C-alpha cells in the first residue's frame, strides 16, 4: 500500500487528482476527491500515573461522483491503484441508483486559496512521546502537590488535507493541533477541570493547567445543595464554548435558515451590545485553515456584531439556493449538517476574572457544562448539567462549592443577558474545529434541578 505522509499535502493532492481523473474517465460529469492524511498520538494518564501512549496513522479518500443531478459518495482507506479503481467503481455504481437532486448546484469552481502559515507547527508535527509525557508529569505533579488525583490526556495531530475537483479546484495544506486536558478528583465529591488547545503543542503551560484543575478539585469537596431557580452566573470559557457550539449547530448555518429552524434574521438584536461573534479560518488565535471540505477558500463571516445578527455561513449547495457564493464552510461529503462555522471567535471584553466574579451579589460560578442537548432549536433552548466546579458567590466573593445543577436555558437569552466579558480568551476544542472564547457574566441563568450527591 502506498504510504502518504501527513506533512506532505502535495502527495495527497496528487492522489485526489488521480481519483478525479479516473472518475471522469468512468463517466462522471463532475467529480471531487477529498483526501486527508492523519498522524495522531495520545498519552493518557489516570490515578496520577501515565498508563498509555498510542499512535496511529490513516488516510481517507472521499470521492463525490456526479452524473447529471445524481450524486454519489464513496470512500476508502486504500490509496494504491487498485484502491482508487475500486472506489471509483463503487461510486459509479451508486450514482446509477440514487435519486436526482432537483436543486443540485454543481461542484464549486476555484477560489483564491491562500496558505495560512499559522495552521502548522513543526514542533507539534515532530512531538515525541517524551514531550507529551513531560506535560502529563507536570499536570500530575500539580495534583500531587494539592493532594488530589489527576486524570487526562495529551494529544497531538498532524494532517494534510487536499481537495481536487473536475472544475479545476486544487487545494492542499498541512495542519497541526494539540490538546491537553485534565480532570482531577478530590475526596468528598471534589472535581476540577482544565484544558488547552493550540496549533503548537510546546505553548502549553502544563503545570499551570494542573494547578487550575487541582485548585478547583480541592475547593469543590463537600458541596452543599442550593435551590434551583434563576441565578446570575459567571461562565468559565469551558462553558462558553458550549454556547458557541450550540449556536453554530442550530443557528449559524445557511441550511438551518433555509429549513426555517434558525433564529438568525439579519438586523435582529439577539445579544447584548458587547457581544460580537465571528468565524475566521485565518485567525491565528484559533486552529486556522485556509479552505473547507469542498476546497473553497474560507471567508471571515460576521455572525453577530454588537449583539445584532449579521450573516450565516454557506457551502456550495446552500449558497446556490440563496443566490450567494460559498463562504468556505462546506464539510466533506456526505454532509448532513450543512455548512458549519469551524473557527468561531467570541470577542474579548475588558473585565478581569476578579471583576467578573465581583459583579455577582449572589450567584454561581460555573466551570463547564456536560450532556447538553437542544430542547427548542429555534429558541436555542438547551438542557444540561454543570460539572467539575460549581460555586456559590455572595457579595462578589466565592463562599463555597455547590452540588451540580441541571439547567434548561435559552442560550439566546443568555447572550442577551451578558453583563461583562473577560479580557482573556482561550482556544478550546469545539464541536467541529476550534473556538476562541472568554469568560462571561450573565444576568440570569435558569437552573431546574439539583443532584442528590
């Protein structure tokens, strides 16, 4: 089997071109090949000991084979000549039996794809097990100093992504990402969380992340119950990233608008005037990428500006329906989500963390959410739980931990109630891609239930 390197996107592009050529020779009126080559590595730790180091390499060739308005998709992990012939044959067979898409817009044409140097770090591409072990040991040492137990992982990934199509698109780049996260446990129900995501794995301050999680774990032992109800809250960045994920999934997509399930209406005020959210694949603060899964250059899209709805993201199909051009937010076919904002940024404010908490007369500090699910998509009503550090704040001071709470809350109402935004932001792993988010203070958040323990 042919070996492709994740650090050499040109080779992956050559494979994509070969697949497109064979597809058109086999009768495709249009063809598109998406090739991704991944080298991933992961070091896990549990009970304050490193217990696993794993690495894997894989390649995927995804072929979109079009005959008129019949669109078929087939994929393979085989990249030798026989593998390419096989996937072309399967796609051609599928295309003969699928129904026509009445509004098929055709594959996109070339755009001005410019490299994003900030998307790749040689330090991450060359990261060794020893580098990851060093980060894990620093987290564990912080937990040991605090008398708590550390769990977590340190992962690194390098990938080459290439797209070619029969309309002339040729796009290729290499990308890297790394994530260090830890959950730390203390006695009597205490737990704390910390996470960092970056293009460059050597930029993590592992010891600081360990101390952050350890301090929350120690501080959350013996939590007390508070009555459910509406509370003003300070949401850590780890909770704010869930807000962006849900907004992206439920509202910021042109498909959601076209299916009339999105809250987005240009000019509609949905958030506090201090709230600005954009999607920018070229911003080095996040996990940059130059183009999308269709090989279209990523555009900067203003989603919410000063609290007002501005625009949504498009792929080729949704753009054609709206007489627009793609904003470079298509996902690889087959894609059931529609276009998706993969590089969201929540604009920073000017408040320190102390000022955010100090603005609570009586409220809650929430580290993160988990098990969140939409209840009402158009209103972005979401239910979920708090986790790994929920604290009661009185008179602007943290007075102690509280048991985890269930919430049922409109994330739009939460954005409308934003009172202050932190000046510091974190890059965190989102639903798809990376998001850059600050801590925020919200005037009211609805908690509907409490846990027994």
